[in-house]
C-alpha cells in the first residue's frame, strides 16, 4: 500500500483544483453563450424571449445528464479507481466542449444545429457529473483528519475560478472584436481553446496515484458490485436529504449568473461588457468566501456552517427582487456581491459534507449523485422559471442609472 501514499499534498490539491477549474470553465462558457450567442445562431425566432427560453432549455439538459454521469463514472470510480475515472470524465467534458465550438449554425444546417448543440450539452453534463465527485474525493481522501474541509475546498474553488476565466474570455473577445466578428467566429474561440486546458489537466492527473482510502477499501475487499444499487437500496433517505441540502446553492448560483445576465442585458439596459464586468467583480467575493468558509467548517463542522449559510440565503431572497429589478447600478451590484458571498459560504464545505455521508465503497457514486440531483432540482430550471416569472410580474424599470 506504500505505493498509494506517494502523492504530495501540493500535487493532490493542484490536480483537484485544475480539473474542476477546467470543467467549470467549459460549463460556464456554455452558460454565457446560451444568453449572448445561441438564441440568435441556433434558435432563430421573431420573439427574442422565445429564443432565449429555447436556449435555456438546452442549458438545462446538462443538469439532467449530470446524475447519469454520476451513476456511470461513479460506478467505475468505486469499482476501478478514482484516477482512471477522473481522466475519463475530463476527456468526456473536453471533447464535448470543443465540438460545440466547431458546430455549424441553424443558418447552415437548419434544425440539425440545435439538435447537435443539445447532444454536446448532454456530453458536458455527463462529464461534469463524473468529474466533481472524483475531484472532491481526490482531495478529501488524501486529507489529514483536521483539514478535511480545507482540502475539500480546493476542487470547490474551481467554480469561481472557472467562472472568472469564462467571463474573462468573453470580455477579452468583446474588447478585441466587433459584434459582427464575435457572432461570426469569435464566440467559438473559448470552446476550442479549452482543448489546451484539458491537455494540462490530463497531464497532471495521469501522474497521480490512487487515494489511500480507496486502496484500503480494495485491501479489505469492500468494493460492491453495483454501487448505484447499493446507494439506492441501503440509504435512500441520505440521498434525499443530501440533495435537498445542496439545492439552495444551485438556485442562488444560477440566478446570479445566467438569469441576471439575460435579464440585465435584455431588459435593464446593460451592455454585455458592462454586466460581465459587474459579475466578475462579484465573483471575487465568491472566490474569497470559499476558503474562509472551509476554515470555519473545520472549526465548527461542515453541516453547521451550511445551516447558517442556508438561513442567510433565505433572508437574502426577500431582498433579491427589489435590489435587482430596481435596475440601478448600486443595487444590482449589491445584489450580485451579496449573493456570491452567500454562495461561497455554502460551496466551501459542501463537497466535504457530502463525501462524509457515504462509506468509501460507494462514496464516489453517493456524493456525485447527491450533488448532481441537487443540480436538477435547484439549477436546471432556475433561469427558465425566473425569466418566465419576471416576464409576467416584473414592472419594466427605467434605464440604468
């Protein structure tokens, strides 16, 4: 078993961080393009709102694919090993993302274009469904007992970093290309360029060894034949409670990102560049609170930290509508910054909390499935429902001031 213990903390944490950063970068560039590009190029319609809703529907597909990815990659992660499964998940996500950047548009091949886009989006969902759990376990199963939340924070930090890189790439394109160039080919650049990042991630992960916890499970012959069935049969209540506990994180995050970007640029009078800059400024608060909340969780406990964050999010919900729909720069940025602070409070300890609920033999499957079912409940329809509600109940604000 000594060969399983050669991973240094620096290598483990970097491998878990870079993998999720790449995966979330790929995932978020789709979210941004679903607002700025796809309604025009893949879902042409005389009604912009209808086109946007269709684009959001493909955005939601990945969340329904993620539990399938959890079951698929979780099976092999619990049976074969964390390392090989993480490599396969990263390749699935990377190939799907690059293919999106190469797709012909509706004007070129008609209805086949949105169908191919939806297929690639499903591939992204499958890849991320397998990626997240493996990255968290890579960190947590190598962590000292007193630092599990701190180690488990590193893959979680990939979410704000991936978001910053994704939005930063679109801001760079906006600064260097005019609108015609951006819509003609510029939007494809982040999707295709992600191949370079995937190559780096694969190089790092191929140098790793299995986690000590998984090696011990093999030595004790603890592997189960079908991890998914074991999860569903032995502890369905744990699965339900974990899903509900993680749901609030997804709801708030995708309201802060996808819905706000769509509504602000289409209804509140913000330019694409202006609002992306505001989001990036607020996401820095997210990135800051992830390690802070992990430190708190190692002292207080991950579940107690999550309960406090959920209570504050419930209170924030009372302010969300007035701050955002009021339209002014100050209120909108206050809404974004507060929302991302609260997301950071939940996101830091979330991976550690979910992983701790499952035994090693089914931990990859159980943690991944819980996290990604929460994505279906909390995130897949959040932008769609928020847009539908705002269209019917929000009074049009004056131009931004």
